[in-house]
């Protein structure tokens, strides 16, 4: 007997795997990697997951999600949480994918670390029947942490497993999970940050992007984690780096697409300061506003005259210079900043 576990990197899914291993079932695990993390973030996540799962000697499949995940994010049937997190649809999406993998791997059922009543929307008891039926996997999703509170699943009814040793956890309390972690000597550590889609500020930037572009891409979403974002018009936005690493990332983004149209790289000359990336089709006023903000965040003193070099992508690689006095430009920040 074999099961495929959805691994989230948290203690709950670690325990769920352990509890099913106790029944003698062989387990493989899968983690779905969101397609908009930076390379650095991806490496951090993967190494964290591998450290955790190595305690259980389970084979871990890491699957990077692609465009169909982004299409789901654009219009989730069950709506969003407090940020841009469509948790119910996201769970259903993960389970559908896991269901396909289950068949490919010859597994008999799925395992998740979901707990009744732990999180809004996706993990209330009432959400489980929706998740089960919309994923097409009713009866095949085993949730050992809340086993005693849920109707028996096919693996239990058919006698493949017994979940008598499993707890009946409900709600947000962590007491039972911590006791089980101690019992099984499992080390765990919640990675800082969590899912980007639950971050309200990130969510605002995603909404802005979707409203302006009409669709999401991995590249455009990845940029949302870098720098300060300004929306000047539906056709033009700017990103200003906040530190050396972000400036490098903005430069790399521009350089990799330097032959494409509609990209602008801006830098205030003569003093340390950020790089700014313009995306889209700016009016001269839009370009001026991004230049003023690039000056604003440079180290030049206020009231000094500053030159900004503007490089345009495309075959011609045009260059322009804009000269203006530095002021605090709070009005522009308040008017255009997306946050
Ligand atoms: S927290 Fe993020 S990854 Fe988890 S279900 Fe919600 S949207 Fe999906």
C-alpha cells in the first residue's frame, strides 16, 4: 500500500506523514513550488523542505507550478482571503495535481496535514466536502490529524489502514501537535515569511498588476517582491530598488530583456542611489515622474541639481538624460506608490 502526502513544510504535514507511516503504508511526498519565488527564495525553501523530510526518510517530489496555477489565481471560484490568497481554490488545485501524481506513482490515496477549523475558509469542516468533491478525490484524502472528527475514508472503510492511533485535533491550538512532535522526536521550524499571497502588501501589488495587464505571469509576479512599486498609468509602472541586491536584480531583469520593447532603466548620476526599472509605455510625464522619484531616493542632498540617465530597451537602445532639482517629492510618492 502506498500513499502520496501533500507536504507543506509545516509541522502538521510532517506529523500527518508520520502517523500514516505508523500504519505500515509506504509514503512519498510532494511539495508544490509557487512559480514566482526568486531563485534565492526557491533554494531556501527547497533546502528547508529537504532538511525536514529527511527525518522521515520519505522521497520528496518538488513540482514547480506553471501557468495553469496562475490562471487559477486570476479568477478563483471561491474568492480570496484577506490578501490575494485563494486558499480554498489553491488547496483544490494542489489536490487535483496530487491526484494525477497519485495515479502516475501507483499510490492508493492522498494524505494531508489539514486540521478541522484551523484556518479560515479552507480548513473548516464544511470546506473539506467542497475540497473533496471539487478535486474529484472524495474518500481518497486522509487527514490523520483530525481523523476522529471526520467521516471514514475509503482506505479506512476498506481496511487498508486503521487511524485509531490518530488524534482528533480541532482549531488553532498547537498543544497536541507539539506533544506529537516530542513523542516522535521531530524537529521542525516554520520558515519565515510564509506564502507571499497571504501578505497584504504583496496582494495589493498583484491586484494592481492584474488590473493593468489583465493577466499574471511568473516574471511579472517575481518582480513584485523587489523594490518600491509605483503605478503612473494603466500602461506604465516603475520599480525602484531599495538596496544593492535589488538594484542588481532590476539590472539583470533589464539586461536579459534589453532587446525587447517597453523597458526603461534609470539611474541618478554622481552619487550612490537606486536603479529604477520602468515597464510599459510611458507618457513624457510618466517618465519625468519616475526620474524625479529616482532622484528622490538617491544620496544627493536636497536642492541639488541631479542628472538621471535613462536607458531604453529595444533595437536602438536609446539614451536620454533628465536634469531636475532633488526635493522630497512626498506628493508623488503618495500619489503613485502601490502599497
Ligand atoms: S496559504 Fe498560499 S499556498 Fe497555502 S493555500 Fe493559501 S494561497 Fe495556497
